[in-house]
């Protein structure tokens, strides 16, 4: 086999493995985004239930801090579960040698931190970039959700303050 033929064979193998990376990566992106959005819908419904209670009107600052802290903690847990899903895929594919390294790699890829000297096997490296793309999408959704929570809770508090200033009876 000459050098030209070996290069062509290598290029074809690399392109084929990139297609496999996408075949694994896209369903992982879709499933983690759907999981993320579903969790935020459930969280949003629960926040609506909590903010409808009278005690919230008496302690708006405490309620705001408690709700934002809880939602942030839940969002962090969601990201950890999503990284665990990706790390499971890396282990299933044999791209990384053990669960701890797979989770560390996944968190590095998802957050675009990438500080650890840890790499996927060559034919799975594109999946790391695909996971980073997934991380950007998930963190964007989280940022949008947290911002919407701040706006919604603030609007609810402002509405309460405004109605507190209204007279109980209309003037005659």
C-alpha cells in the first residue's frame, strides 16, 4: 500500500467516525434539552403554586431568595445529571476508561472548562465538541429561565407593593 492510498483510507475512516459521533451526539443533545425544558416547566409550575400563597406577600425578599436559591440548586443538579448521561455514553462506547474520568471529561466538555489533560479516544473526539455545543444550549436555557424567574418574581412583588398603596374603598 502506498502513502497516498493510506492517507485516503485514513481520511475515509475519520469521516465515517465523525458521522458516528454525530449519530450519538444529536440524540444526546435532544434528550438533554428535552429533559432540561421538562424540568423547568415542572419547576415553574411549583414556583407559581408557592408564590400564590399569602405568606409570600408578607415576606417577598425572603421568598425571592429562597426560590432563586432553590431553582439554582435544581438547575445545577439538572446539569450534573445531563453530564452523567454523556459520561454514560462515553463509557458505553469505550471512549474513556472509567466512570470518574468520564464524568470529569463530561463536565469539562459541557462547561467548556477543558482544563484537565483528559482526552477521548481519537475516533470519539468530535463528541467532546458536540457535548460542548450541548452545554452552551443548556446553559443558555438555564440563564434564560433564571432571568425569567427574576423578572416574574420581581413583577409579582411590584404588583403587590402597588396594590398595597391603593385605598381600600374608592373615594366618594
